[in-house]
C-alpha cells in the first residue's frame, strides 16, 4: 500500500478511539513508522448514530487518489493504480474492485463533502494502530514497514545492493547457501571454481582463486578475525557442515569445504557471472542436469529471514524464520513431485542471505517465478489474515493466482492482493510475489501457523497456485 493510503489515517485515527478527538486537539502526537507527523487540514470527521464518519473526498484528493463525483447518481469513485472504490450517498452497499462490500453506515453529505464510515476505510487500508494514553500518542505502522524485518529497502544501486565492488581484479563472495543437494555461492564478478575431493572424512573442496569475502558476506555469515567460519547443516542426509575461509593471500583465494556423511560425486559450474552451483550426486549416478534443462520451469522459493535475523516473533521460541523455512521445505517437497519443474531454495537451513543475494540467485537461474514466504506481525494483536504482495505489474497475475489457492488453504481472513515495495519482489526480473501467510502477533493465527496440518495444507495450496500459473498442473 502506498504512503498516501497510510497518511489518510493521520486524519482518520484522531477519531478512531473514544475521546481521542479531544485528546488530539490537546496536543497528542501521531507517529508513522517511527516518525512524528504534523496533522493539518480543516476537514472535520463527525460521529453519526455511534459511527465515526470521515470526509473521504477532501482527504483523498489531498493524498493523491483520483476522485470522480457523479452529481446525478450522488456517487463517488475513488481509485489509484490498484484499487477502485465506488460509494453512493445513502447506500450501505459499496464496491471495491468490483466486489460488493457492506458498510456499517451509509455515506452522507455534509457541507458539500461525502462522509464515509471509518471501519470501511480501515478495512481497505489495513493500518496497525495503537494508542498510548499516558503520552497521548497514536502509533501507526504500515504494512510495508512490518516489524523491522529489513524486507523493504530503497531501489538498488548499480551494484544491486551490494556494498562492495570488485577491486584489484578480485571477485567478491557475497553468500553461501544450501538447497537440498545443491550449494549456491553468490559473487560479484566471476570466480572460476577449482574443485577436488578428500577422504578421512569425506569432503568436497571448492577453491575460488582471485576472490575475497565482501562486506555483504561479513554481514550475512560469521567470519572470524582470521577470515574463516562455518555453519552446520540440519536435516540433510548427505551434508553435515559447510566451512569457508580465505585460504591464501597470493593469489587471494576463498576456500569452501562441504563436509559429507559419505563419499559423493559432484558437478561445479558457473551459472552466469555471479553464481556458482555445486550439485551433489550419489557415486556412480549420472551427471545432474543443469537447472531448467529440458524445458523445465524454474521455481525459486525464498524462506525469508534466517540465522541472525529471526524476523517476527509469536513468543515461546516461535519465530518467523523457523516458520518460513518449514513452509519453504514443504512447498519444495510438493513441487519436486512435478517432473516439469526444477525447484531451488535460497536457503534450506538456518542461514542468512542478504536480500540482494536472494535476488541474484533467481536472476542467474533465469527463474520463471520467485516466491518469498513470510509471516506477518502488527502492533495490535487484533490484526489477522493472509495477504499476497506484488511490486511490478508483470507479477500481478501470479499474485492473484497463488493468493486464490493460499486463502483457500489457510482459511484465515482474506486481506487481499496488495502492492508492496519489498526488495525481493522489486529487484527480481521474473514474476515475483511475497506471501504473508498469517500474523504471529495474533494468537489464533500463530497457533495455526505452527500446526503441522496447517503447514501441509498451505504448502499444497502454494504449490497448486504456482503450478496453475505455470500451466504444469
């Protein structure tokens, strides 16, 4: 939802809480996403038969909506790029994008302005609101700001959001992740892998000459003072650990080691200029086909957050990164049963990748679709439901298709398909959506989200939506 939709509430919520209209006039503060806002304007809401009514036309025109008033029909049409709302004076029936909606009270005209019920506006705008009576502060949190999850970032610069660029002829290693039996190494600049195996214990070694760790890598994974680190791999029958280090200075060489439970075959190759793939195979098996080989559609599933970035929390040790990963793994298992698809996860364990690296994986694989999985959070425990975000118009059909199946599967409140300026769906070049399955800040939603039956049902729903969109049912 764009900022003008949020700013609308700077006027509206002065009257949303009993006695708040009086408190606001007495010097209450309004804070939007952590910034205090000064409210101006002469349009005055009023309470009619216990229902708070607000002047829609005046506020909408000030905040960037297109407003058309039909004098003959006594109706008003309000629209932006994504939403069209039609209201009629004296009627409790309205339409949002052609869908009938029943209002709590009929719009009325006061001094030439149309007033509409507050609840109707709230349902369409979806802000989270809290009131602190001691400081006389109303706090507004937009859907896109979330709870500090880092998913919304400014448009990428020329280096795709990476704060390091190749210098002195070195490629920079930005991230390492594992997706089933496929390791992904994202870089800035091309690094040609030199690989070999070792025994006692079994391991695969990948050397990257003329390469170094970037600042992005240091922010993503643990890197000690001697420029080394490692992370354990969970729930993988073949891999136990991934280790990495600046192996030598001259030439500068990054070494990555895959610790195995048994000897395995492998294939290491560059996929584009900024991605190295290492495919693991059983000894004696045929060489793994490249991603998308034979005309297969490529689906990249992104489990949001990870490792040092837990995302939102439901308390009791239940956090978003754990839910996101569980869902991504389940969606992968469903989609892998389709012979027309290749599925790649940006992470399949508790590791962390920068947003730009998640995007880079999808771009270099020439993915057909990108799906980022998340759980939502709000400042109020009453917020509930499922929503799907897209950023580019080319992603809207994917969003509508997946959301249809997702809502049917979650059986939570349908909060709709929405515009969102999230990095991973903005900077990708293929159709991309970000799914907010439910609210961890809502006890009922949270209980469902961590239910095995719920997760299985939703994974199937997401997979059904992807398959329908790609035409590989």
